[in-house]
């Protein structure tokens, strides 16, 4: 009986949160997900919110956070704690939030931590990005609580969107400036750094790994979704049409990629999905007026 009471209490907490935040700042639901849960961030009327969409079409608000990462087989989500730089873990079954990064973050001069963090697949390391405009933005690794932080990259580059490979052995990221950038790959300890894409004058970003470690999907010039093998071969375009597509995330079964789409037809703006091995694209969520939504993670 106690377990049943706890369950209904958790449901009441989550339902109350949804009722409080699901308003004009929530995007319009279009179609069910084929599998799992999709985390996405929404910027509407100056308010940023992280949400989770499930297969039943329920949009659950999580926090004021620009990113989220599913862990524990999709039962929990890592995200920033309501606009802060620290990370917490939200458990969906209980509604509780547990602090992840508790170490005091050094703030020297204009050096700062970007609102980003990704836990390694084995849960022992945390990726983050530190830097400033003068000295560049570099990728760092630390313990999950933020202690023992050390740089993996250095130099006057802008290194962003760092992502662990599913086996935890590699890290993919975007390196460049405001106009041009390429996808790079390196070992988990920062060794064997090499460019993955080599197209001139392009701005490539948002790399995301396939669950089998073989492919990396990424956005090119915020206009198309492409996929490339992790050895740098077989680079090809996936998304179609004249729209602007970006921010890909791979489903945990490796069959789907969700992405952000902008196009002349306002009704088509929002989050779309496509089958990795081909097939029609379809819309899952639609932007409302003055709204911008981006997928951040896709769980089982």
C-alpha cells in the first residue's frame, strides 16, 4: 500500500507540473513518436523550457535548461537546474531532482562554464566546455560532481557540441568560429585528434552518434542533416527539400533521427523525424508564433 501511495504521489507531482507549464509557450503536438521519449528545449516569448515528449503525446515540462541527456535506460534525465550552471538528475517515476555537479565552479575573469554537460556512458566522467572570446572555448572532462576537471582540447578555437561515443572510447565535437566549423573526433583522453569533415566554407555542428558507434549525424550550414562514418568515409545527406534542418539526435534503436526544421511554410516549422535508412520525413511537434524548439536527446 505504501508503494502504491508513493506512485500516485509521484503522478500527482508530475501532473501538477505539467498543468502549470503547458500553456501558450508549449509547442503544438502533431504526431506520436515511433518509440521512446524525446527531450527538447523550447524558447518562447523569452522563456526557455526543457520538455520531454512521450509516445502518448504527453509533453512534460522539466526545467529552465538548454539541454538534457537521458540516462538509466530513459528513466532519468540530466539537465541544468532551472537556469543554473549546475546539473541535476530528474527521475520520472518519482519526480525528484538529485544534484549531479556539486563542486564549486571557478569563475576567474571572464572564464565561464557553458550551460552544457554530458555524462559518459559508464557514468564516471562528465564533459563540459569552458572558455572566453579571447582565448577560445575548449572541451574539459571531470568527475561527475565537477571535481578534478582538466582540458581535453586547447587553443583559440571554438570547440562545441562534444558528444561521447556509445562505447565511451571516442568524443565527437565541432571546431571552428562563427562562420566556418568542422566536425572533429578524438579519443576519450584527448589523443588522436583529427577532422572528420573537410568541406571548405561550411559550418558543421551538433554531432550525434549512432548507437552502434559506426555513424555520426550532424547539421551542415544549419540547412541539412548529413551522416558520416566515424572513420570519415561515406558522407551523405539525409534530410530533403529546401528547408533549414539542424540539431539532429539519434534514437536509441538506431532507426530514427529527430531534427529541427525551419521552412517557408510556417506550419512545417518544428521538430521532424526521418528514418535513417530512408523513407518519408514526418513532423512531430510544430512551433507556435515566436517560438523556437530543438531536440536534445532521444531515449529508449
